[in-house]
C-alpha cells in the first residue's frame, strides 16, 4: 500500500465510523487483526460463507463438513468473517457496493496497522469460450468499451485509473494452481460491467433492447478475439481501487456459464457452489503455501 | 408496461432465474400474482421491518407474531409479500438495484401483473437539509451533474431520462398528515457510484483529488440546481421505470447534513428513527384512500 496515496483525514478523526461494517476504530482492531494478510472479497453472503468454511477446513485441518463460520458485526450490508490470516467479506452486487466495502476494509486494515495486504476478488462470473467450472485468473481488466481504465467521478469531475493487477502475484497463483491442483486454471481478461443485462450484452433482460441478436453475437465474438474470458460486475472497480492505493490484488472468476451457449445460467445452485468452493480451495492452499515461503 | 420482445412466457416458464435462485414454475409465480405496489429499500433488515409494519397496518397482525418469509431462494435480495404489496431489498448502488428490477419485473410480468407502482424508500445525505427530513425526488442526476442515467450497451453510451412520476409524487404528498413532525420536501437527487469519492467525502480510504474548498463550491452549485440529497440508486431506478413505463417514486430520509459532516455519527436509535420517517411517508400513501387499499379493520390497540 502506498502511504502517500492514503487519505490521512480519517486517521485524525476522534472516532472513525466504518458505517457499513458497523464498527469503529475504538474496538481494538490492531489486537484483533494484526495476524491478517489477505482480504478475500466476494459478491454474495452464501459465497462468503462457502469461502470461509473452506478456508477454515484447510487452515485448521477440520475433517467434518458439518460446521459453519459465523459472520461478525453488523450483517445488514456485508457478511464479514475472519479465518486465520484472512478476512472474507461479501461486498454485494456491482462496483458501487464493492467500492464501499473496499474503502472500509482498507480503513480497517490501516487502523489495525496492516500496511501490506493482498486483496483477492473471488466470485462467480460469466465465461466466454472457457469450460464451465474453470477458474480464470484475470490478468487484464477492461470496461465494456474494451478500455483498460476505471472511471471515477469525484466532485463532479471524471478521473481515470489504470486497472492492471500484480503480475508476479497472478503468476504465483497460476503456477500453484497448475502444479498442485486438478482445477482448470486459465489466464484471461475480464470485463467489469455496470449492469447484468445491457452492459453484459444479454438478450434476456426485462427491458426493450437497443441491439439485435446479431449485434449481441458480434460483440461477444469481439470480446473473445481480444482475449476476454470472463464478464462480471465488480472487477473494474476492484482493479481501479487496488491501483489507486498500490495494493497487491488478484481476481479469480469462477465460471458458471458459457455465454456462447446461453445468456442464462443453466447449472443449479449445487454445481454453482461447488465451483466457488473449488476457487476457495485454490486460494486457501495458495495462502498456506504463501505463508510457508514468505512469512 | 413495455418489455423486451424477446422475453415471453413460452420461453420463460419453468426456466431457472439465476439471480433469485428460483424456478419460474406455476407454484412460484402464483406467489407473485395480484401485486400493485413494490416498495424497495437497500437493506434487508429495513425490508423486514417494513413488512412487519405493513402486516400490522393492512392485516392487523401484531409484529411480535409475524416474521415474513423470503419468496426467493437467494440471499442477494429479500422479497416479502403482504396483501398486494411487496417489501423488497435491492442492495447498494445502481448495479445491484438494476439486477433486482430486471428479475423482479420478469417474475411480476409472468405472474400476470400489468398495473404496478414502484417506490424506493431510501436513506441519503442531505445538502443543507436537516437529518430526519424526507425528500421526494423530482429528477435524478449523475454525479457529473447531468440529468439522466448512462448505460453502455455493447460499448455504446445511451443516456436515459430520469424524471420520477409527478402524479405519484403528488399522490404521496396528498396522503401526508398536516401535523408531520419532520420536513417533507420535493427536489432533485444525485445518484453516486460510490459512498466516498463520488459523494465528495473526506473520510474514505483514498486521498481525494479535491479540496474542502472544491467540495463547498460543488455543494453550492447543487443548491442552485435544487439538488437536495445524494444517494446511490435514483438514476438507475428512474431510467428503468421510464423505459418499462412503470410509475415510479423515490422517497429518501436524510441521515446526515453533508454541509456539516461526512460521517454518519447519529446514534443507532436516531438513525433507525430517521430512516423510519421515509417508511412512514410511504405507509401513509399505501394506506390512504387514494391508493385504493383497504386497511385492516381489526388493528390491535
């Protein structure tokens, strides 16, 4: 994390309320979180629980399947867990919700004096030309116009931030996954869209379309041709945020459908959960190996 | 209602709706038949609280004995039903709201509903407005101060109009008692794509590009444009409903006066009370004669 780019005003507040997490810095955050290195951010409450349980099984060698981690603090907005060296949190759908989460997690880390964290975005995603169940490590993040920049409006003015992620970290996870797991691990670009339907070029929304099926097909083909393997609604803001503060970040897209076959998700919830669990398992193992090598 | 021509009953019946984790079979769709009002809030807790209040007002059920059941199988949203009213959560921000709106509108359409009103009950930061006040939105602006909502479809930008339904706003105002203990105002709103930098706060994680002086100038400009509050969903809400031709209103409580503070420091009890003002305004409308709604004759106490 680059301290010069951090906002110092929140550090000077008498009490800093992390409103959406439901905590403030009068809790002994340093005591509670000083062993934490990783923040794993996902979309839904269910997935946050699956990731936390998978991490707990791996970190603490729990053999039983019949247990569940408990979310901490205010569960009104996000579900927040701590398991070993990781916190896991559901950030909701879309970039606006995810940015709120990223801001408050970062503030929490700074209060806890964690200055060199690794952020991981792990979530279900649409796939383009890759098998359902594959785990795509996104090395390049684009907006829906194929530009590698995140746009943020601040005090009425548009600013653009780069979206490249840590190549070294990405390669380390990729190599770990290929060498030590049986999952299908791929590298590919991701598009971060502001909407599930129009901005992800779907034909199955409720609103009247302003594009044809042919244009939809051509757009998806263009995506594929420039190396896009996944679409989601958070990656662009996640990458933009990590770049602004120079936080090391990694994104894994757990592929739950193939947009060249259908705009709809066809697999059931049990299969969806298995794919998330696989992605969580990859990161749990990677985090364990990372500790062995570096700490 | 205006809908996507490619979306039809034949293809949709018995299909799987991913974002609700729900199969669109007859049994599930029947639960959504004969709906008139869709009341939406960001938080699942507030949606449950409102469902309890509706159960009390419309059915005479004491909230102590009533816990609503989510009609869908995903934790992404909750959807509670009381008579012809849905109390729904949409999460935070336009992206989450639009996901809810597309999916819910599909379900409601397939369940045979054609005459609906959508109302968002929100919380917001006020621009020189006292916390506890309630704002009804006239027109929603992007944080660039352009009215409308920009969607990039297949990479091409389109800006959709974001004027709320004037008649619905007037009906809601007409249903309010004269002795309300808080201000109810009509004005414009900004929907930001973030809580921190996009809303010109100084308490986020990233060092802002703007100064306190820039913020003051921006807020002064907002006042000249009759922009009364900043929240995160009004543009997506209005754009969706205008495209679908569904009457829409947004009623938001003010939790903080942004001219004075960035942080939401009111005590939890106070915040709950402020947020409840917006619910009360909408409940007054739902239970008014104007709404065509019958209220419970056997309300306890």
